[in-house]
C-alpha cells in the first residue's frame, strides 16, 4: 500500500525518510534519515550507519513520502505504539 498524506497516520513509519523540524533538543533540529524502528515514545532513524533515537513527545517531524510530498506531524499526536495508532488518531 502506498503511503499518502491521508493515510500516513494509519501507516507504519518504518522505511520513510524523515527530518526533525523542531525539538526541545535543539541539536537534533535539521537531522534527516530513514526510519528504522518505532516505539510508543521514540522514532529511531538511521543516519550514516548510526541509529539515533528521537523522542516523539518533544519533536516535530517532516515525513517525506515516496511521491516526494512532505507531511509535518507533531510528535505528541503520534505517541502511540504503531499497531495502536489507527484506533487512536
């Protein structure tokens, strides 16, 4: 299934490219990478062979879809386990 702006919040984020556009941890703003894992509270991205754990609650993400479109999502709106998100958003 292709991920679109309409179904992004109901889909798994693993495999998507992402950029951190805002965070209480200023040093991660602008960080880009591919999402390799997701938990209730964290998004794990891979950048240059390293895994970086980003807290959802204090960050805003810009998801880059396969179509090239971008979708900005506040992390506090997605602090659910991936399999629970479709029921809660």
